[in-house]
C-alpha cells in the first residue's frame, strides 16, 4: 500500500457493509483469488463493489471487464487497480477506460480526502439528485475528470460519481471513500450522504437505461 494512501481499509469496508445493510440489502464477499480464477456469474450477481481495491491483477481486471460488458454493474470507490498484484504502479489506462475517467499517471496519483463544495452536474440534475443530500462527501482523489463517462457530482473541484456504459453493463467511479460512514452513523444515525449515494448507484437501472437510449 503506498504511503500516499491515508484511508483506513478496515473502516472503509465496514462503511460499505453498514451502508448496504442499512438499505435492507444483503451481499456476498468474493475473494481476490476467486475473482482472478473464474468469471463472476452475471446470473448470480448484478453488482460488484470494489472497496479501495488499489491492487488488482490482470486476471481480476479481465474478469471485472467481462462482468460489466455482459450486463453487470461495477462500483469502485477510489483508485481501483492503482497498482498491479505485485504492488507495482500499473502501466496503461485500461481501468481508466473501464470507468470512463482520466487521472494522473499512477506514480503521481494520491489520496487526499479533499473537503469542498459539492455541486450537481447537468447529468446529476437529470437524475433528479439534490446536492444537499451529498453534502458530507469528500473527494478521495483530486484531479479526476470524466472522460467517456458522465459525472453526476463535482466535489472540491473534482468529478465524482462517474457512470460509464460498458457493453451491456455499467461502471461507477465514486471518487469518495466510506471510511467516515461508521463514525457518522454512530452519532445519532448520521451519514445520510453515504446511504443516499449507495442507494443511488445500486438502484440506477432506470437512469442508466435512459443514458443508453440517449447514447444510441
């Protein structure tokens, strides 16, 4: 894990677990080994979430791409596949293309958790979102831009919640981390921004179908 990453992996995973369960939903854990070894079943799963998945092997990337192209939804919070499975900086931009984003070169990227204004993009307005519902979110990584994808939000000057059509499926690059959710949730069930974000991306079928129609 690079020194630049200042997030808590344990708190981030706990944030995802709690946010999903708070919406009344359930999930399975899939190991890196399983994801690398076999293709994820589109018949069994509709959504794959990659929580702070900084290191991904080429086999994992290939199977993630296949899952999306065959109709799945892939959600990453921050810097998926920043490194390969040997923790070396990843070369090439296949994952950026998958998520419809542009970033700095791998060795120049950094996680900052930037606090700043949260505003809707035109696409976010078309989705009927409200900026105040996401006011507690921070940008995990500065200098992220939608490129091929469509950003729903802009946080502290960086694009966030970027959706991208991949074959029959979709990807979401959130550019925010869930490590603060457990703490906010513990204070009188706060953290509504994270629950709203999770609900938005997990229940995005109507909006993504409309996006597909506009793209066609």
